[in-house]
């Protein structure tokens, strides 16, 4: 078969269709354009062959060829976001200028030149600027640039466009309010803000909100989106006429550029003081001096460092936010020194008089070698300058007293955060047992509660999740079943139909991938994924390569679908603050035992009516909710008569706050307990009603009742 392709003719037909049927800028659905192109230039035999997506080869080639018309500016794709194309005025002119197949050839030539230009620009950027790593840094720098351009350069608000709040007068007044007001013990940062700015103007409050935003923007790991937003919003809420936090800032709050140690969290008042001191010095400069500082990183450094180098991490954060291409997101002085000393060979082995300039030159050299942005905190570079045994000096935590509580545990909590007494009261379980569960959850990151039905596994899981909940915490609950897959759990392609009726497949994230995103957004709090009936799915099939991440959270692993990894990439890490609580029904004999890989990665805790902490729960319950009938004794007699341990009944059916009448008890027995036992005794020849019937068991407890019967 001759491999004849008519892609050039067919894509030209597409643009001619758009030119004939629409005005420039007006859209047509892709399906309509394809049908018209196909009518004008039918598929050859070779082009009619179906590919792996069950589409004709010619149609796929046509779609790919259309991308060549974007760079020249001749075609717009999805201008309304619903699977449409539109020709531009330049595209109409190109049809007239380039006859026949020349149109496609010219589009390819322009696109090729554009690719070369972009590569050259990228290479130039790698040689000239310290480039951001990933979307999180790009977002925070975009938000910081709004403050630089609107606030520093124009004196205008970053939150309320056109409103003048960064004036010298307003800066001096806010500085005065901040430094002259005494902090009240026990009120915390937000509480003191309300006291300090109680009599402030809206303009002063707005400026302070933007100063707080500038302080929290680059911080990662130790505080997340919820706390960052809370701090900024608390000041905006004091305004008589509040304004909203712009989306560019809200999105930026979900990331960070560095982990600065505890100083910038626990000593936030000092950090704000540093920023306001710099702003006060800024307001005293002449206009040409201000512009020079914004244009020249060394002049900006003179202003920020000044004569007082206290709180260096906050000062380096300010250097980075205004001149990220020169100073980069490394704010710990000892880290900057180690990196400079380790990699000085990259720039000839000679130290200059300017350590910051050396560090930037080193970063540019590493970027040029890698051909992309480089993070010295990633392997293999990290182990060269900062082995795991070395601990950074926290220059900013040397003040005697913390101003704000810190929570930097990778899990987002420590066991002492959990009020075991409250949890024990809510679940009626032993406090020491619950402490073991929370300690294991903190240590391992995932636990499984297992036992027969009715033992409170799901109830305990929910109570524990509620106890872990903090502002910003995400809690998701899912249930596994035999048809549950990796694509359901993590990510996979799902059919979607756009408004034009076109069917396509879209990469859709599952609950684990979604909660991982939430955990990165708020890394300072725990996030809980509850998996009911975890043993009912094929776990090897559901978890796939993610098994590895349950044990090695920080090691990136390539995932099945490109685009489903971190930042839309191929590799994925599971944040340490994603906690998994599974429940497992051991009475379901249709489910095979968990494999050894799964058992090794989870801590298991049994909830069974024969053993603590479930054993005796009905007696403890009855002490708080007295019962006229011998509920606890009846329950024990029932389970004693059941031979198979996993067939025994959990007490949840009988945990009622009201005093059960015999009518109520009989309803529970006949509607809940006996049906369970019927299922467990199918094919055994046991008459469940005779052996486990309510009357039969009550008669064993009350001889008089048996005689009357």
C-alpha cells in the first residue's frame, strides 16, 4: 500500500472552510470543520487506517498539523473553550498569499523559527537569571511582582487597583501604629492585630494586609494556604469597607519557595517589623533612588540589609521577592555559604568580594549545564553541600520567647495534639488504645482498623479524622469495591463531552491525587483519606506503583499517566501530611488476605467484641445510659454461642441512648443481627432462629422466662 498523505491539502481546506463560513475571530466546532475538510479532500487508503485511539490516521495528522498555524497567528484554538477553531485576519491574508500546499510549508517554516527563538530565549534566560522551579514559585513571584509594580513603583494598592496606600505618609503611620502598640499576652498575632489597628483608617489596614501578604508569600512547608489567608483576611476584616484578596494572591498562598526554619513562623512580629523598617527607609528615599533600588539588585540589597543585619532569613526573603533572578530562593545564610563553597569550581574556583554575586553565577552555571532550572535542594546536588546529618542554623529563632505557636512536623500534627480524653469519651474506647493508634498514625502515616461488622471501625475512623481536623485540613472518605481501579483512586482518563457535543478523553484526578494537592497547599496541617472496606478491592491493582510511596513518602516515583504527577509532570511524591485510615471487615470471606506488601506498610489495630477496647463497651455504655433489659449480658451470651470468631457480632447495633424496650430489642434482633448470622451460616445446617433467637437467649439469662415459655 502506498503511504500517501494529503495533510497539507486537508489542513488548507480547514482554513478555507473557516474563511468562507465565518468572519475572522468567529468560531466553528472542530467536528464541522473536519467534515468539510474530509469532503473536500477525502482520506487515502493509508490515511483511513485506524490508530491506537481508534481514529483514522489522517484525522490525527490533520489535528497535529493544525498546531503549526498557531505560531504564525493564523488560527485560534478553543477561543470560547468548547472545542472550536477560528481563523484570524492574518490567516485569511495567508490563504491569498500562499497558494496550495505552500500554506502549510510556510506555517511550518514560521513555527520552526519560533521554536528556535524560544529555545534561544530559554538558553539566554538560563545564562542570565536565577529561574523559578515549578508552578508554585512562579505563582508567588507573579503575586510579589504585583506588589513591586503597583506598591513600590506607583504607590498603589495590590489588592484594590488605583487606591493609593503605599504612600510615604501611610507607610510612616502604619510603622508608627505597629511599633508604638504594646502586644497583649495570650492574644496571638491575629488578636493583637485587632487591638493595634482598632483605630486605624481603612487605608492603613489595607497597607498592613498587603505587608502581611508579602511576608507570608514565599514561606513553604511550615505554614500553608489556610493560615496565610487567615492572617491577611484578619486585617482586611477590620476594614469598614473590606476588599477581597485577589485570586493571584490566593493561588500563590498555596505554595512557597523555601522552608525558612521556625523563626519566620514563631517570631512573626519581628518579621513584620523588619519589613516595615525597610518600607520606612524606602519612603525616605528620593524617587530616583527608589527606582534605582528596584532596577539594581545591589542597591536594593543596600536598603534591605542597611546597618542592621538581624533576622537574615526575612531580609533575604525580601531580596528574593523583589529581585528573584539575582538572589534566588535560598534565605538561610549558612546554606548560602555552604552552596557557594561547595560549587565555587563551577565559576573558576575563585571567590569574589560579593558572596551573593558568586552564588548567582554558580546557579547560572548549573542551569546552563542542566539546560533547565536547577534546585540545589534536590539530589544529586543536595548531598554534595548539605548531607542529611547536617542541620541548618536557625538564625531567627534565638529570641527568648516565641510570638506565635509553630507546627512544623511533616505529618501536620504530633500525637500530643490529640485530646485522647475527648476521643475516648466520643468513642467509648480506652484512652491508651486510642493513643497507640494516633502514635502509629503519626509514625507510619497509615493505619487499618479491622474486625467483624458492627465493631465501630468507621465510627472510630471518623472520630479520629474529626480530632485531627484543623483550619485548612481536607478530609475525604471513599469506599473500595471489587471494580475499583487505579484510575478511580489516583488518576486516569475519563470520557467528557464539551458544549459542542464533541467527545474526548480528559485526565481526571482521583481522591488520592486530590488530597495530595490539598496537602501541598496546606503542608502545616494533616489531611485524612478514609478508605472504607479497604480489603474489598484488588489492592495491587488500585495502588500500583503508589505502594512504594506509602513507605518512602519523599522519593519521587514515575506514575502511570504523564501529566498526573506533581505540577502536571510524570513523577509524584506523596506528602507526609496525607494520612490514610482504612477499615477492613474480616467477616467477608470472599476477600483474600492482604498481601505482605500491604501489611508491611500499614499498622493494624483490631476492633473485636472479644478483646479490648471493644470488650465491655456495652457495660460502660449502660453506666451512662441505663437499660432495663440485660443488654450487655445478652450480647455476651450471643457471641459465646457463635463458634467462629470472625462471625461474632459487634456491639454497635445495641448502643442506644434510650432505654430499649423488648419491642425495640426484638426489632434490632430481627432486622439487623439475625440477617447477619443467616448469611454467615449458609450451608451449615444451623437454624439461626432457634440457636440465636432473642427468646432462646433471653431464656438462658432468665430461668423463669424459660419455664413460662
